[in-house]
């Protein structure tokens, strides 16, 4: 494939926006959601991570199962229709801790959508319990997980992974886990962390591998390019991304991933303003209200307390888009 990053931003933007416009016009999707991060104690030491407890974040914590349930109930009472549960890889709490969080939230809130456990967490839970991936995924479904988030993908190049997230799930196993999940009739998202030590060609190869799996399973709802956050971590990056390069990456993803329905400009890593600009370059979703966000904000993102719904709607309209509230599977719930 041609190196699309050699093209100008304007050429890429025109091509990507044409695809986006045919699919969704000026609609911009979001949902009302709540992130829950049950623990930050992690066996892995990813150099880009500012969330896990280490010397730059010396505040380890473990939420009780009841605390997780109480947070989910509070979010649901405030209008959330999704809880997004992503955690560190904490071997001290045991396999059942993770599954029981899901079971108890499902018991308390039978109607809420539970998006939980990245492929990296599935790999960790497999190693922790001695169970095969298939067994872990089946346990997740039995507990009440509805869909999987796309985290843990980082960048699909093993040499780079050895430098930035050694010991974490491999790229092949990340893809295998999502394929197994899709075969169970379930949906998931896919991410890509960019702007650290990877090259544009690494990004293209990452997208192409996702494209091949999507051709096979059709199970991805959205692709989420995550902008690397620079604070409180051990990855010494000197040259940070420009807005031009970020928007190029969004446009390239919309052009390459023509078989994945949605491209999400995740506002905690983009900033809200740039996420809305990304709507002109192929993105059609900016995630949601979030209510509380711990992972990206630990690394410097201005997303700790989420967004007010009215403010989010106003900003989408002010950018010239139609705010569309969706559920976790992209069914339209409300047009504003």
C-alpha cells in the first residue's frame, strides 16, 4: 500500500471526509458513560503508563467490589447507559475479583451495558488463572460483559512493544483474543497508541492487521487512535505530535479502515477541540461524558472529571455537527 502519510493533510482530509459524509453526513456520535478503574496495582511496567502505581504515581489503590457497584449505580442514576471497566493487572486480588465486579454490577443493574476488560487484561487473567483465552471469555460473558474495549493494542510491532510494554499481551494474541470474542457473537473496539517511538509505517501496518481481522469477523464497532500522553511516565519522547500529524492519522485510519464502521476521536487524548476538528478529517465519534477518567488524566490529559452533557452537546453543535446520542453498539437513542 502507498504511504498515505506522504500525502498532504488537505488531500487526506478531503478523501476521509468524503467517506465520513457518505456514511453519516454531519452526525457526531457520543454516549453517556462512566469509566471505572478498579485498581492501579499492576504486574506490568509499561513505559508510557502513568496510571499504574509506581515511583511517579505512588498511590496504589484497590476498590472493593461494592465500591465498584456503588459507582455504577450512581452513574446509572445520572443517566449513564454504559460502564467502561478497565483495570491494571493486579495479581494480588485474584481472578474472581475481576469476574465478581461484573457479576455484582450486572445483578444490581440488569439493563446497563457493561464494556469490560481489554485483550491485555484477558491475557493477564488467562496467565493468572491457568485458563485458556476461550474459558476467560466465556466466564466474562457468563458474568455479564456485553462488549470489549479496544485497549492494550498499543502498536502492533513486537520490537516496539519490547521497548514500551514488555511482558504485555503480544500483538498476535491481542488479535486472537478479539477474534475469539467476535466468534462468540460479541462486538469490540480497537485502539492504536501513536505519537511515541513508532513511525507512520508502523501505524499503517497496525491498521492493515485490524482491517484483515475485520474482513474475517466483522466484529469491530470502532477504531480509536489514541494520542500518546507525555506526563508522569518513563518513555522519553522528545518530539511530540503536531495537530497536523494527529489529523493525518485520523484521516488515514478512515481511508484504510473502510470496513470498520466508526472512527473515534477520543477526546481525553485529543482534547475536545481537536476531537471536534477531527470530525472534518473522518472521525464520527468522540466517545462520551465519561464522568470520571483516571488513565489518560494521570498522564496529563484534561479529562479527570469527564464532561457535562449540556456542554458536550453545545460544543458539538458549535462545531457544526449534529449531536447524536448512541448506545454502546451505535444504535441511535436521541438526536439533539
